[in-house]
C-alpha cells in the first residue's frame, strides 16, 4: 500500500511519536503560537476563504452552506481563542486511570496515552480545521485533516499558519497535515488506511457519517445525528415543561441536540397541548402531530417519517402517549440515541425514564440543548458520539486518548 | 433487513432491555443457576461434544484443533466454576465514572451502562460459549454467540443448559442465543447488522480477526495477535533476564502473550548470548537469529518474515541492537502492539522504554505472560484488545460497558 495519503499517514505516525512524549509545557506553547499565527495571518486566511466563498456562490451553493464556509475577522479570532482555551485545559496524557499492586508484588498502572494518528473527515466549516488541530495536539495525537474540497483554499491557509507555529514550538509540523488530494479517492484511502490511522472521526451530515461508517476499515467514532425527544410526564410542572420544550426546539434549530419530537402524557394533554401548540407556533414552529395534536389549529398530520426525522429546522413531531412506558417505547423505536429529556416532579418517573432510555444523555427537567462539551465543562469538544464504543456523548480531550498498561516487577515470572 | 440473524438480534435487544435493568442479585442468581445447569447437564453436553469430535476427526482435523474442541468432565466443571467466579465480581453497571454539579446547578453523572447486544465470533473452543455468556450476562448485555460450525453440537447443548438456567432466574432467555444458521452467510449477516448489534468481538486466529475487521460495519473490538518482544537492556540483571526470556517464550507457547522475539543490547551480548541461546535450545526452542546470534551453534538465520511472525510455537527471533533507541525502533517496526518487556535495573531506561513503546502493555522486569485479565486481577477476561479504541489490553467486565450521561435540573434552559 503506497500513496500520498499513506505517505502522509506515515509522516504523521513518525511525528506523533515525538508529540506523544511532549510535555504539557511544550504543547501549550505550541497552542499559544498557533493562536498567534492565526491572528498574524488573518488577512491571508480571509483572502483564501474569499476564493472558496466566491467559487461556492458561483456554483449555486445554498446560502446556509456558504454561511458555514465564510470566515470573518471575528470567526478567525474565535478560532484563535479556542486554541488558547485548549491550552488552558489539563493534559489528559499520562493520567493514571487505575492502578494497583498485584498479589505477587507487580505494580500495575493504566495510563492515558494518545491514539497516535487521528483522521478527521468533515464538511465545509473551516473553523473545524483549527479546533481539531488544537484538540488533537493537546491530546498528543497527530491529525490528518480532510475537510470539504469546497473549503480547500481556506483550510490550506489555516494549516500553513498552524504548521509554522507548531514548528516554532519545536514540534514536528507533520503532526498537523491536510490529507493530500482533493478527490473522493483520497477520502477512500483514508478510510482504508487501517494500521496507518488509529481512529477516524467524521463530522457532518448523516450521509457523510453513514458512508464513513460503511466503508471504513479504520475504527470510527460516529458522531452527530440527533433525533432528540422531550417527554412531558403526568407529574410535570407545566411551566417548566413549556420553557424546556421551547428552548430545546427553538434556541438553535440546526444543531444535533435540538429537540425534534415532543411526547405528552395523556393526563396532562388537555392542560398542556393548547399552550404548547400556541407557543411553538408563535415561535414559528410547525407542529407535526398525531390525532390528539391535530385537534389544534395549524397542526399538520405526522407520518412515520416524521417520528424518525431529525428536522434541524422549525419543525417538531408531537404525540400524546398513554403512560411513561409508552413514551419509553416510542423513544426506543425512533430515537437516534443522542439525547432525551423528561419533565417531571415524580422521582420514580425520573428514575424509570433515565434507566430505561438508552441514549448518550438523558436529562431530567432540563433542555436537550445542554448535551454539549462546553456545557458539560469539558472545555473543548471534537463532536458528540452517538455510538457506544469508546466514547458516548460529548467528546473532549479525555475521549481523544487510549490507554496503556505499564507493569513493573523485579524479575517476575509465571 | 430481515433474516433469522436479524430476528435473533431483535429478540436479543428486547430481552437486553430487561437485563440492563436487572439487579446484581438477579444476575448473580442467574450465573449460579447457569453453573448448576452445566453440572446437571454434563452427560448431555459431553455426548453432544463427542459428535463434534468424531466429525472433526473423520474430517482429518489437526490434533491440536481437536484438542481445543474436546470437552471433558473437568473442562465442563471449569466452565461452571468460571461462571461462579463471574458471579463473585462487582457489577460494573451503574458505576459512576464521573460526576459534578455544573456552574448552573445541573447535576451531571456519567454512569456505566451495558452496550445492549454483543456479538461474539469465535473458533472451536466450546468453553468460550459459557465464558462469554457469563461475562455478557454480568455486564447486562445480551449476547449472540457464533462459534465454529465444527462445535455446533457442543455449543447447542451448552446454550440450551444456560438458557434454561437464565429463564429459571426470571431473566428472558433470549439474552443468550446461538446465531441461527451454520453457513458463512450467518456470520456475514452478523457483521452487517449495524443498529441491531452494538459491538462485535472476534476471538480466534489472525485470519478470522482480519476478516471481521475488514467486513464488519458493526463496531469491532479487535483481539489477539501478539508478536511480543523482550528487550534485554545494557543495565539488565542477566539472571532476571534469562528467567524472563525463558518464561515469556516457553511457559505456554500457543498464547498471544508469549514472547516471539528477543532483543539484546550489544554491551551485554557477549555475556548473555551464549547463556540464553543454550537455555532456549535446551528448552526445545529454535532460535532464528541475526548475524550476531548466528555465531552460536544451532541458530538459524532470521529473515524479515521472522521479525513479523507470531510463531505460537517453540521458535523465537533474536537480534542484537546497538542501543535502547534501536530496540524501540525495532519494536515500532515489527510489534503487533500487544505486549513488550524490558529487563533493566536502570530507571531512565525503564522510563524511556515504557514511554516510547506504543503497546497495550509494557512490562519492566517481568514476563510478557503477565498481560492477562486473571493476572491483572480483573477476575474474568473476554479477550485482549490490540486496538486503541474503547478497550486496550485485557478486557474484563468494565470493558464490556458503555456509559450514559444522566443530567438533572429544575427547569434549566439555555
């Protein structure tokens, strides 16, 4: 196996050996310099971005995608600040996860170590380039960045700035590389580079993630799709319920932790449905309801497709359920196992719901929007895992590490 | 997608919902009954096993494979005792991995939860059937067992006994199922059952593991291949070194934590090589050496193939290295990243080797044979992971869990 992608991965592996052993002081120095380099190179980065934006507009790219692609002085400053924040976080590498002295006197420690080489496959958000580089560097990992080809010019300028800063800190710049090649073939090679790349993290839409999961032989951490539910229990405080439903649905609609579906216990339907339907509609939300919800003006009928849809828009599916168990069954059937919330004052209901619902995060009397690395206090987030292997939920620096056992004896044999 | 395999996985999912919420008391009761059922059914199990053994012998299966397949009253008793030992281990489910009260008053806890449905693909060792069923049950997971078709009759008898016991404990017996169908197609379906099966664990030879890793869309934990090295440093105590080399190579040759390669610092080569070569040869080991080792009688020349080979036999590759860094480079080049050992009295050398070598376990002055769930005090082991995602090294009950965030508020919104 030999190709520019594999060659880049081999350089990353070699450079990563040094980075894995770098002290926190060295890594934080590099992160500070990376932030400085983005600020110093802001004009060059914006000029490169303008090329990408102009091409995207000429190609008729939808305005919301162009908006994600577009950089501004503020957004570049935000990327720099993000790197400085990562510098302020504790170093996960070397943390002792567990340790004991075995019966025979062997001293066993399990330590956090970097993965080695991380591959990131993502869409047209150039800020991910700096975020991912910073999180990977702090966790001691070399990173191969494969952003959208529509952001190629922006990403090239950003990575050039970052690599210069990394080198100035005495770290091999090959710990931060763009995947060479612009075609889909280079993505394919990255996905088949088992043994060269330790883990792949796709970030983007459902289609991107599905294709990486299907095609990759490199271990993948699946991120992102969130068909999140709010269940309003019979014992809910309906004022809290209204605030939580509105916040979960409308505070930001395009994100994976926004609510997409509302379930209401039949005992509170009569009291809650008129209020919540009106409030949602006043906030511009289209309610796709079951028969009970359709009794209210403006509610459109929900189909099975609605129950399974992550709208990412001002739409919500809504149903009345006969009891908590029916809510649990509905969630098991339709949820993407990202985040669900229950609103209740009943401890037993809260216990049953949080135990029975098998999602990365289950919230009690709180908005689904709280499932977030920043909100959880992780300080930086590389994505939200919706798989159960390795990492589940918001992934911070700890989730970017593996472990190693170091066992010390004095001539021990079995 | 519909097939007997998917239908079995759906039954496992449903049954697993109940098992995930079962108390430790219920699970331990089930494990005790499973042990009892194996003892009660020993004659039926041995008769079923005799059918498999007779067919394997008639097919001309190699004697060592037939030996793995063969059950005896002692081996069945060992399986029963293994289940009782698992009952004695702490329940990993519900353990709080981390938790804090966030700045806004939200109470966040990260809890261990079962994966849900685990698929095991393994070769002709019927004892794995009982071991895997016990570990999965204790960790709250439903399991789909796909052993070798050559052990079909044995596995059917074992699973029948186990399911009866599970049911008698009030747990849905579908938490323990054989994968229906005997053909390779059923393995393929299991590997493509993403969304139905949460994790696949292949146990067996390198070929089996490679094919699962290549073909599976279900997340896989890779186990097993161990090309393990012992490095004898310049500052080694040569008596300890001799004992560790012999134990690592010869205590049991067919296992993944046996040593396959010996590296000796040039400064101690003259003192150590005659002794170690003679001792290895007296133990029946063929030494495949580099030029320095070939100076000794009976040493055969090593090729690049030897450096990369997991012999699993009375063979060892052996080379003299100019310094510790060369030993690290050799290990990086050829190791399967399972286990490596350094023999040294020099703290600096031990620190450098354990930091620079990127393997699941790095041992100082101890035999490679200690990389083992039992030796590490995990009490039960489902395999030894050689990948970096999720679990690395010996996998016990903790490694058979995922996590879930439970976050409790009082009407919190963003």
